[in-house]
């Protein structure tokens, strides 16, 4: 069994409550597996920092309902305790699912409530009480009665102002007979920095450990005697053998191996990978760190992943057969990226020499001629793409249904993929041969044409993809990398 931490809306303190619970469990020496609902990179970084285990995303839009189930059961069974952080408000999701040419109406798809029903798990509702007293009962009653299939195990009262305030809240909730699992007072000294795309990533927070210590000190605010049984996986009665697929499969180094139909285990890098395994350089530093762990796991099962820093390293790793640039904040570190001329030139030379390369969002920006930052300053970048990325106040956000307009490193013309956009940059000129034609996921609203496939060994797009339910995508990339590797 596990609990889902849900909010009555965004900004009520879900992440703070989740990190506090994870920190307290980890400080007790307990193994806990965390999950995050939705297309999020930064919250999982905080989870991993606390637990030491990679957080897994549960997103049926980017993957599928079946994959969400497999991922949750496979990884939750590896630990004694599991905790899921929800997304936005409990019932906030998309309302129309369009796949396979068949459109059907599903309310609150990919919401926290959807995941709770899909996994048959109870919800712990976080309520921001900073401007509430008696009205808290109406809010909690509404959430508990809105969908009878959702089991709200109890509430966490957050941002309580005083003992008198708490007394008013408890008196209001008493007729509902709903358990109060925790009470957090207003904590002016506990804040997680944010900026234009959400929280500041963990690598940029030197004071993070001190913050975690403060969260651990809030442990006494929770009713652990009631919480621990709900968090324990011993309650579920499930074993790895009962999940839908075995975890024993892997990507083999053969020319056209099938990718495992179930999520792979997080495997540590092999000190002696097979010679047939190509080396893939993965950009990972403060500028580039938006990666789904499942995507890295899939690549790792058929390649040697070599992490390097476009900020700090002046050359690429030796004998690479592929490159992967994830998203991140290249605009924040544009000056330092620009000053590392040797790294930029090495990346450009590798791409022009035919090295298969994936560039998502921030990675795409890095491959442009320039980045114009939030202050209007222009910085030289790799220059493979004949355009400039300009930071804008407008946020581009949402799930996308994307139709490939031509063959690329990862997809075939006509193929439909499902992804997510989340950026404040725009390109001043579009590709004359765009990669995707994109639509909103929940309707047929056209959102544009985007992406670059020139040179032909490059797949550059603003669309973030999770490959869990599309194993042919990383397989295709690995096959191209093996061709390069065989030439060494």
C-alpha cells in the first residue's frame, strides 16, 4: 500500500509535506520509494536527494495507464514504504483522451485522482489553512464527497497560524470524523527558492541539506502511528512475481533486440560494459538535468552512459557513439556555456561528423546559434541549428499530440507521439523542414510546427518524451549508435 499526497489546489504545500515525510522516513533508516504524478523533473530531484533512490514519474498521458501500474508495482515492491506526490489540485487533469483515432471523454485524466483510482490507493489531502477557519469543513467535505471512488484517508492542515486557529479548524472538522494526520504551523524560515519554470533544482541550492534538517524537525507534527501502516508496502500483499511483466528482460547488444515490455530495474553503471555497447555522452550539470530516470535506465541497458558537463568540461568523452542533451536552464548559465568555446566546438564537430544526437528543449536551445537571456543579452551557442532561442515572458505549457512530418533519428513520418512542452523561450526562425505538427492533447487545437532534423543524425525538439510506453524510440537511437560504434 502507499499514500498519495494531494492538494486541494496548487501551492498548498504538497511538496513541503512530501519532502518532510520522505526526510523523516529516510532519517529513521527506512527505505522509501517515491513517485511523482505528472510531467515533472524538479520535484523528483528533491525526492532523490532525500531518499537516495530515483523518483519515478506516473503519467498516463506520456506513457499509458498500463505502464503507470507496472511502474508503480515494480518499484514500490523494492522498498518497505512508498509515497506519491500528486500534481496541482486533486481533480486537475485533462478531460478528453484522443488515441488511436478514437476519442472518448474521460474526466480528470492524468490527475492525482485518476492515479489514486488507477492504483486503488488512499489520498492524504493537504489543506492550506492560512485564510480559513470554519470553512475548512466545507472544503474537506466537498473533496471527500465529490467522487465516491476516491478514498481520502485523512488531512494535513498546513500553514496553521496559532493554537487558537488550530482549535477552530479542529472544531469545524469534528462533525466530518475525518482523521487529521498532521498539523504544520506557518514556517517563514522554510522556503524552497523558485524562478520562471518552478523550483530551483537541487544542484543550485547549497543550503539544501540545512533545509532538509529543518523539515526533519517537523516530524513530530505528524501522527506516525497512523501514517506508517498506510505507507507500508507490506499491506499490499503483492510481490514482483505478481506484476504483469518480469523485470528480468533487458536490452541486448544484438543488432535489433526487443526492448523489455516492463520498466527496467535501476542498474548501477557496469565497470566493464560489453565492447559492443556504444558510449553515449549525456549532458548533466546545472544547465542540463531534466531527464526521466526510466529513459536513462532504458539507454543504460544497451549502452554505456558517460555523463559530462557542457559547463565545466572542455572536451567530449572519448570514443562516443551518441549524445543526449536533456532540458534544463541553459538560459540561466548562458554566459558560462558561451565562454566554454572548446566544448561548443566539440559538440558541433561531433554532430556534423554524424554522431546521433537527441536534444530536448534546453538541449535544443544549446544547439542554436545564440541564446538571448531574460535581460536581453545574447550569448553564442553551438550553432548547429540556424536560429536563435529568445527568452520570453510567455509560458508555453501543456501536453502535446505530435505527428511526425518526416523521418528522424527517433520516429518515422506519420508516427504519433505524446509529449509535454514547458518553456519560456521561442525560436526566431522555424525549420524549413519541421519535425512535428503539434496539437493540444485534450482536443484538436493546432499548436504549431516545430523541431529540427537537419543534419539527419539530429533529433531536436521542444517536446519532452517519456519512453516507457514507446520502447521502439530508445531502441532506434541505440541501433544508430551501434552503427557508429562498429566503425571504431
